[in-house]
């Protein structure tokens, strides 16, 4: 099932971390290589730092961007940003 972000209305999916917590992620998967500056959530729910790559034949690593990394209103949902407006 697909949901929408309360801040920006973008479609999101909920991934479960290894500790059982729910994390909102962008709804569309990305291809990536390990190592880089972009956080990516693996299908098992772990966050890895990666480099997002364009779709390429033979690329087997696929994951989801955590929505807090791409949401233009993400500051409103962070613990340090609650109540602040930009």
C-alpha cells in the first residue's frame, strides 16, 4: 500500500528497520553502489551510505531513499526541528 507524506504529499512506503521501527521512504526504488554520501534503505531495512546510480542492466543493488533525506519539509518531522518553520 502506498501512503503520502503529510508535509509534501509525495508518495511514500514504510520500511521496517532491523530493530522493528518503521521508516518512511520514497515510494520508488533506486539503484546504488555502496560507498558515497546518499543514505539508502536496503530491502532488509538497514541504512547504508551509497552512491545512487541511473538504472543500468546488471545492477543488482536496489533500495529506497529515506524520505527525510528528500522531503522539502523534512525539518518539521525531525526531533531537533519540531515547531520550527523555514
